[in-house]
C-alpha cells in the first residue's frame, strides 16, 4: 500500500514539474482594482464562417418541341458571334432536348426556345423568362427582359457578315435597284431646286 501511494505521489510530482515551465511563461494577471472582482480571461478563437457555394440552379423541364419550334431552331446561326465592346457569345444546340438552343455568355448558359416572329426575326426566348436573343439579318442582340436592357448588341455571326457583304456588293453593282428601293421607302416627294 505504501508503495502504491509513493508511486501516485511520484507521478503527481512529475506532472507538476512538467507544467512548471508553462506556468512560468504565462503572464502575471493584474490584481483587480479595489472594489472590483476579477473576471476570468476567456479567449475564444473566432472562426470565419465557411463560404457556402450555392447549389447550381435546377435544370428547367423542357417540353417536347413541335415541328414549328424545330424548324425555327434550324434557322439559328450556331457558333461564335463577335459583339460590340469585344464581347462574344456562343450559340449551340441543346445537348439533351431537340428544338432548343443554348446561349453561352461569360459564365452563364441560357436555354432558349426558338420562335419565328411575324417580321422574319428569330427570337430565342429564355425558358426561365430572364433573357431574350433576337437574330435579324444583319446582327443579333441579347436582352435582359426583367430590367428591359440590352446585355449585348451588334453581335454578328460569320454567316450574317457574309450576307451583309453580299448585299453591299449587290447595291454597288445595281444602282437602279437601289434607287427603286429608296423610291419604295420614300414619301413620293421629290425635292425641287429653288426658282
């Protein structure tokens, strides 16, 4: 029994000796001012809240495209468009559902439903209702329908650039056709020289 008590005391002494250097390095606590009680110093490590990345938006459920929508999707110019201010946009067929178009701009991809308008313009309508891309003969533009503002303008696909060059060449080669087109678009008033 004496031996076990000595062994316990020796172990306690060793633990105390190991803790002495750490206690010697600890700063001395200030004595509290008269009439005040000492508050224990509690240090808590503040961890920065972990930044949670938002989950990707759920992929919209796309209805099966009818023949009109599929025909409209075939009229969309696929590939890269050069836009104003050195911006660009890329248009491609939707990888999973026929008759839909994906419009990629910056780090966003909009799934669009192609619709032919009565004016001949091709409307690519965002299935979420956020954006709209309009493709006309000489350019395309991307609009934010929620705020009513253009996101991109003067976007030209190589095919649109080719068609515009052909139209310019045709005008130069046939000045009578240009004059006839101007007459059709005018009010029919011919300016006269002063008398």
